[in-house]
C-alpha cells in the first residue's frame, strides 16, 4: 500500500511542510508560559541545592569544616564525600559506562577525597531558599592538599599517547600509503592549526529539579537533549529500573552538545533529594557551567597535504594533539571529515592525547568536523593561492563523486549547486584573485569561502498519532526541542500527514512517558522524529482503510486495501479519486471517537517505500549500508580588517546548504544563522583560558568569555538547495543543526588571508594575532 501524503514528492507544496511557519511555541516562550527545568516551583516542599566546588585542580580533600554552614539559617543538609549516599553504579569502569548509555565521564566526584580538576564538586548544600543555600556554601571551609598539576597537552609534564580508539574511531586511520604519496608529491604543504578551549554556554545553564514520589519513583525535570538517555543513565546509577525514573524536559534554552549527556550535577540533585526527602532544585551558576558539562578541547592539528602541480590531491596526513581528562581517551573525531571531503587517494590520521587535570571534554556542535574543517579548508585555500587557482576551482578539481573514505556512493550530494548558488548570491566572480589588494578607506577587505559537510547519523525512534473523529489530533514522541523548532516542524509534518490544519494538531514531546525516541544530537532529531510521525500517520490510515472497506455503508466497501489512497484526510479510490469519503465519516459510522497509530522511524530507510521501512528489522541497515549519507554546503564571508587595530569585522555572509528536505525554511534559516554565528564566535572571539600553572579557568563567565552579539554580525543570507534524498529516512531529511557551523571559521580565516595576506592558523583570531 502506498498512501499519498500531501507533501509527497509529486506535490511538494500542497501542505504546510516546507512553508515558513512561525514557531508554535513562540508565544509560550515570550510570555513566560513555557516551563523550563528550573521552573517547576510548585512542587510540594521544594528546596534548593548549590554546589561547592574545588579551586584546586589536583589534590586530596584534607577536611571540610561544615560547622558554621550547618548553623546557618534554613540549612537542611550538607553533603561531602564523607556522607554522600553511594551510587548503585559509578561510571568508573568502561563496562558500566556502556550500560549507562549517556555517561560522558569515567569519574564521579565526591566518591572519595580525590580532586582531579578545578571546579570539581566537593560539597552540596541544601537549604529552604537559594540564597540561604548559597550563603551556607560560602561558610564551608574546604582544605585541600594540592598535588602536581598538568594543565593541558601543552604542559611540559604532559605525555602524549595514541589511544586504540577515540569515540569508536580507530586512534590511527590509514587508507593507501599516505606517507609515500606525500613524499613523492610535487606540491607539499605542511601547516599546524591550533584551537583554544571553547565552551557551549547555552543561555539556560544546566538545571535539574528532582522529585521522589516514593522510594522507587523518581521524576526529574532536567535540561537535557535526551530524556530517554537521561532516564536510562540515572536508573542505572541510582539502582532503579528504567520505568521507575521519569525524565521531563519540555523546553531547553540551548544545548549545543553540553546537554547531550548526563553530568554529575543531575545525579547529585537526585541523590540529595532522596536523602532530604524533599524535591530539590539545582541550577549551575555561569562559572560552574564552565566546569560541569564539558567543553571543546584545546587542540593542535598538523596537516601535510600533497598535490600535483595542477592541484589534484595525492595524500593527506592529519595529526591531532589534544587534552583529555585523567580517566578518558576522549577526543572529537577530526579525521572523519578530512578523510571524506575530497577525492583523495591516500589518507593517514592519528590522534595524540595527553591526560591533564581537566574534566572530560565533550561533543560541541559538529564535534570533530568543525575543527577538522578549519584545518582542511584553510589548507585548501593555501593550495589554491600557491597554484594560482580560484578557491572554488580547487574544490571542484577535487570533488568527490563517491565517498573516498569507504568507496560508497552518496545517497545524494548537491555540493556543486551550493558552490554555484553561494558564489552567485555573494558576487564571488567580482573577487580580486590577489590578496591584500582591496581597501575600503584604510580598511582591508577580504573574501573567503569554505565547504561544509556533516553526516546523517544512525538514529531511530518511535512516535504515536491519535486522530480524533472531530478532526484534531494528538501526536507524541519523547523527543526534545533544543529551541530550534522541533515542536513546529513536527506539527507541520503531522498536519500534512493527517490532512488537517496545523492548529488542529497538538504535538507533545520531552517526557519519557511518551513513545521513546533518541536524543536531539548529531543533527538526527528532525529526520528521525519527522519520519516516525509521518509513518505513524500512515499506520493510522492503514487501520482506517481496513475499517472502511469492511463497512457496507462506505463507498469503499469491499475495495482492495491497495486500491485506496488518502489525500488530505479523504479516503479515495486510486483509480477513481472522485469516489470515497472523509475519515470522519468512516469513524462516526463505526462509533470510533479516535484511532491510534504508531511507528518506528529510522535512518537509512527509504522514502520510496515507507511502509516497508516501518516494518523492517530495526537492526538491518538497508540503504545506510550501501550509501554514504551526508549533508553538504558552502559558506562565503567578507571581512573588514583594521590594519592599525587588528580588529576583524564580518561584513557579509552567505550560507547555502543542501540538507535534504527542509521542513520549515524559517526555523531552518535561523538554525543555519545560529551555526554560522557560533562559527564566527569561534573564529574571532571565543576562548576559555586555563592558567598553565593552576589549571584553573580565568575567564569563566560571560564578561570574560566573549561571544558575538548582534552588533558583531551582519545581515546573513541563507539559502537551501532543493534536494530529494531517497535513502536517508522516510522524510528525506538530513538535518542542519551541525553542518551550519562546519567550515565557518575557515571561511573567516580565508577572508582574513585575502584581506591581509596573513594566514592565521590559531583560533580565535584576536587582534594580537592579526597584527
Ligand atoms: Mo550535538 S554536539 O550532537 O548536541
């Protein structure tokens, strides 16, 4: 059976999918009616917890004098490593961590007297008000015996090693003989790129409200990108069955990867709530945010690029060095993109890590691909200048018609269209091929561009649709909306799938009581959840057609199921579309007030045969095993550089993205602008400075940590290539949350080079480096 949705490829604009609908949750957000995880204030007896953290990066707690704090007004309890209730399982063994699903760090604080990083929690104070908890925490006298500290991979005491694996990728990747190919290459480029530590800094910090409704019934309101992952992880650590933990997250004030995992503050809130027998709220302060939810690690990448004199790549050798925590072999996987972006016969990538006294770094918007693209796209720009080629030309010369990293064909690739459209919108053909030649007054003007790419990751999850005879529907999936528009786009998909106006749809998410689906991470949510909503609606129609063809009062009586199609809520004969009836008629005669359908949506299942995909073995990877699935794009940037002050101002920006079906061009445009602004921040401003002796952050607040504000950003042009990918998932959606940042800092650096003739390879490109 093949049921026509109104957004089918034959009629893509008939419904609201693909229309720039405004956010369905916009009013609730701007009027304060959207409830965030720290705003469940009505819970009976709610009290407040604050963390006391270590100023010392390595050592042992000698004593914590709690006497003054205990006497302070309103204090209910003070927990240190000596009296914190024990966890059923800690994440300290790798096997346990696997079972936890979402525990990012092989260490849990306050289990012993050991201190491994500055900002590590040493005590939790619980009091009746936030202010009283904060005051009591200020009275704690913590004495720590310091030990020798290693601040980063750059520390002379640090020892670099190559791990067996990083995030499931081998520590060393080899394809062909890159060393030999590089040695024999007529053109050789070697360059090292360095990156500062950067932090996600969502507007809403980490926040947890934990409520025990019985000894074995925990509800947690947590600012998380994945309610199911948080549920499973908390259950394992607290010794509960999964279904004994409910996790709710209706609204998130940004995440960018730091809320993709379960960090200690969430588990601590649940532990102390049980101990004091009251609901507990714990909100990280801005400085605590810098040492509680991971960061993008500081790193250096050396690229050795071999090419022919015509500009054809022959070999790439990529070495990355970075800092990891004392327990984990974590590095973002930069070699993924450098191995696949261009037709490249030989590749070698190696990770070098050093343990230091910092917490484990973590996924930050386009982990690996973002810094990897900075290095590769800067090097490609170098190669273009060296050979006197246009930067777009060198990329077309090395265009990969299949994925060089595994030899698979692309599920779809519209990168050439991105280059072409981006160049058109930007006016690239007006570019002076020589650098340092264009001025506006005394200001140097430069243009740069870079390629973007991000994979479509493995992902699957459930959705449920309940259609009512009166013409409204409730649609549910335990997804999360990072603020980027999940509520809105799923309302659109449900509306079109059911043939109803969007105002008749209520889409619910952010609760483990809803059908389970995976996190909003890795740019997977839009594709996965829209596919499962679409397929769940098809399940409803299939059930309803069965009712109609058995009803002797229906015009479809005794029709073959496969002869019936559904168009905008009308059940019609495929060969005689004038004959049929509305779904409400079928339901009323059958005495049904509502009907429910559900489905599993997953990646790699075909848009062409959605039913088959919905019923297929979820472990079988069908199209995903045959195709390489990626979104592609191109960013174009103009900068003005003040030659006296060394300041760089981005004055023009164009992004063109091919990300499969774009469900809503308005929210999509905002998301791509957000990613580009994030990338401009990393390019020009963002850096968390860790003191090399104390291994302590010195600018852990938004006064010292600079991010772009409106005045730093020009009007941005964002366009999407109309792309139909028949393989990625049932809705043909690739996801755009992360590709939007990939390549952005290279586009800025390449523009700075064009303006000044200075190749900056160290992020951020602050004035001291520009001069
Ligand atoms: Mo993302 S960095 O997968 O939240």
